[in-house]
C-alpha cells in the first residue's frame, strides 16, 4: 500500500491521517508534541465548526465529543454605537447546530486514536532538511504545520493575498462562569460584537479540558485601544485586560462576565499574522515536492471563524483526491489540481474574510441593520458561516443587496 507522510498534527493533518488510515494507506504522522503535551499545554485556537465541517468528522467516525460539546444554534451580531450602546442587535438561527471543542482535547484524542489504530506517530519537530530525506521514502509528503520554517517553502501568491501585514491583533481567553445572554438564555449562540474602527469581540461556548466553558476572543485593529496584549505573559493580567476592555466597549457583554475566571493557566493566547494565500507546492533542496495543506496554503484571519472549518474541508477534499488517484504518481500537476479543487471552496472564505477586515460599505451596514427587523436576513447571514459561497448572491454588490432586502420585505 502507498506510503504517505503528514507533517503537522492539527485539525487538517490528523483528520487526513485518520481518513487515509481508514482507507488502508500506510501513514506516518509527525508532530512536535506528544498527546499529553498538547492536552496539558496552552490553548491553540478558537474554533467553532459548522455543519459541513462537522459532517466530515462524522463521516470518518471522529465526532467523539459531539454529545458533550454544547450545541450552538445561532449566530448573533451586535454593533456598538459611539456611546457604547447597542445600535444593532439580533441573532440568526442555524439550520443545523455548530460546536466548538478545544483543540487540546480533540488533537490529543485523535492522536491517541491514530496510534491505537496502528499509525506510525513520530514526535519530532521537522525541518526542511528532514523532509528532504523523508521525501525519498514516501509516495507523498503533506505539510499541515502552519507555522515555522516549513511554511517558508511555500511562495506567497500575491494575486490571492491583498494584505501584506496583520489586520488584527488577536487575544483569546477561555473562561468558566460566564452568564447567558439574558435576551436568549434558552439556546447557545456565537456572539459577534462589532466596535467600528476599534475591532471585534467574539463569544462562543466550547468544550475544554475541564468541561463546558466560553471563549472570549478580541480582534483589535493594530495600534488601536484593543492592541494591548503583546508581551503579556501572565494569564491573570490577560484576563483582567480582556474584562476591562469589555467594560469599556461592550457593557452588555461585561454584565455577564463579572464572575468569569480562566479555565486553566494555559487558557490564554495572543498573537497576530498576515492573512496569506500561498502556492501549494513546496520544492525541497534535493528536488522532491511536498503539498501544503489547509492554513499552510490558505491562512485567513479568524474574524469569520473559518479556520477549523476550512481545515476540515481541505482534509476532506485532499482525502478524496488521493483515493481517486489510485496508484498513479503524485506529481506536481496532481498537487496543483488537488489544491485548486480545495480552492473552489476556500476562495469564498478568503473573499468574505478579507471583506470583513475592511471598513463595512454602506450596503453592508444596511444589511446588518435590516437583519434586526427581518429574521430571514439574520438567518441567512448566520447560514453563511457554514456556506460562505452564499454571500456571493447578496452581500458584496450593493444592487444585489438592495434587491434581496426588497424581496424579503415584500414577502
């Protein structure tokens, strides 16, 4: 059976490794940390996975935590006015629930499952030189480690990457003790709070190492009042800053956060990166080729919550392409075609995410305002988190937006 090496044990790398393993491939997975080190380490991300991405996990029988994670039934949008009052506030209902599982829980569990099923797990931080050696021993090498030296093998694609610098400063805190939104205590929703010119706060229920929790996730415009987390090492100081900014900019969220406590000492994260699309094929010094996976080749800002969704969809697309290819060589033409197959989905995510990073045009503000009065508009916007391709129909073009709102209002 064909031998495949996957470097990187995140959502895409592990999902792909387990999928290939279930199809009988001989898979080696390289991770720079053990399952125990991941489980006891720092949080790695925010993640809210919507129906299509969750279904890819279900199809492989990997939805181990579905009965434990809170069901997220909606996506809410609130916009703060100049006096920190809400000028827009609504929630759209999802057709199918979303869920968030702390990647420390999921990646550690999946890694142990991969090893238990007979997969070869190598704990080693891979460098380009290592891959140069391994490429000769494997039919295909996939790189799904989205940070570090390996990413430099993949050339930035300027035509698909409008931003050269980070567009947001990111700060995450996992907490216990957050109260429900009083207007909808009966169901869980992701809450997107927009502070024009300043940044965004996302609040999402999750399952973490200590059970049910919530994620407070600030996205600050660089150099602005939310850009204060760089260099903060103390988790308690990080939480204190998070809550202070809530009190100043989003008092309605602060009102339910007064008893919030960090889930654990590893429950905070801060950083920033430039949204970048890269060319999918990396060339090794010895002439071998490697294929980039998920955020190695398409790294979007997390403002639209698509990272783990895109990773799941990429892994599913690559799995299908590998299986369909049979015994033919995994050459450069196949690698490029496989990436383009994924890009047909990913391009909609990139377009939407890059649009959300820019100041909203007038017609988008009109759409967001109308969703407070027209529930179908709110529901459709929420549904776009599962299928961002739908935004093409009404979100980007002022004339289409106007026609869509007239149609809904008329109905």
